[in-house]
């Protein structure tokens, strides 16, 4: 059985490597958002936030079912590698709380149409 951090990392890597589709994009965006919320006020991760933002920008611009370019895949793979590193430094309660906040932010964005 995988730990929660291993599950998140595995999910991120699988979604980058599989055939592009909207569910994979949504799952990966959720992972990026959750980790981003978890580290946004942690000074240890200032550089990592920039990498998460780069990966988020790729996902924001991506439209299914278009193929991802090699550059886009490289950015997403790098972002997933950064997440691997981050997850090794976070505790489960922090990640769990961040997921709850990220879900609420996504719900709010849907309501406002943002």
C-alpha cells in the first residue's frame, strides 16, 4: 500500500504520461492546486511555487484532445518531479488541510465563473 504522498506523486506521473484527456488534466490540476495551497506560505518552497505555476499555466492553456507538445510534457514532468520533492517534506495533516482548501477554491471559482 502506498502512502498518501506516494499516491499523489504516482497519480501526477501517470497523468502526464497517459493519453491526454480532460479528466487527466483535471486530476493533475487538482494535484497542483492542493500542493500549491500546502506550500504557498512556507518560505522553504518559494522556488517550487514558480515551478508549480509553470505547470499550472500549461494545464490552463491545454485543450483536449490536442496532443501535448514535447515542451509541455517536459514542463509537466518537471512540475511532477518538484511535487515529488515537496511531498517528502510535508506532513499528511498539512496536505489534507490543503486539499480541503483547494476544493473550496475550485468550487468558488466555478460559482463565479472564474
